[in-house]
């Protein structure tokens, strides 16, 4: 029987250690439960806040990516040079616009050229005879039109003879710059 005593002693010691650990765990849980519960609730709240914030950030990234794609397409279309130079067509439209505004064309003459990278500026002098109101109408229409051109100078003249004074018509000189693409390859 002496051989079984050490086993019983080991069983008692082991049971006592396990019981002590269980009591320690129960005491720790009872004492620290409010703190642990509060921290767990805070962690859940922080997790929800971070999840919502991440979702908002992902949505913002998707919106900005779509906006970037639209801007890149707009730059590709608007920022690019036209496939062919619209100089002749624009000049015809300018002449037609002058006539539609009751302006008599005296002459349309090329003036100078200036080269820029990939673009050439072609200056023309357009001499007209018109009333001041018609000139203003032409300039407004010119600014509203989608030309690849600018009015660079304007000389408003005086009446040349008595008949012009009665009609209030005067000679005007309009400097127009048209822009043409150059093949740089």
C-alpha cells in the first residue's frame, strides 16, 4: 500500500492546483469584468467606426477614380490638336459671319506668320465697312463661335464721304489670328 500513497498525494496536489487556478480565474473575471466588458465594447465601437471610415474612403476613391477618368478623357479631346488645320474653313466662316452682320467686306489679306511648337499662327487683316452696331454684333458672334482663332487688333475708322455719314458706315480693320497645326514628324 505504500506504493499508492505517492499517487494519492500527487492527485490531491494536482486537484488543489487546478482548484486554485479555477478560483483565481473566477476571482479575476469577477474583479476585472466591468473593465474588460468596457474595453470590449470600446473595441467593437472602434471596429465599426474604422469599417465605416474604410467604406467611405473606398467610395471616395471610386468617385475620384471616375472623375479622373473623365478629366483624362476631356484633356485627351480638348487638349489635343485637331487632325487637320481648320484655317480655310474658319476663314470662310468668319467672312460669312461678317456678311450676316451686315458688314461689307473690302478685303481679306494674309499678314504675317509666327511658328510655335506644333502650331503656326497665321495673321489676316479683314477690312470692312459697317455701322458700329454691326461691328459689335460681329465681334460678339466671333467670341461666341468655336473658332481656332482670335481677334488680335481692331481699328475703327471714320466716315469717308457724305453718303457714309448718312448711313453711319465706317471703314474698320480687324486683325485676326488663325492657328494651324504643323506636322512635326
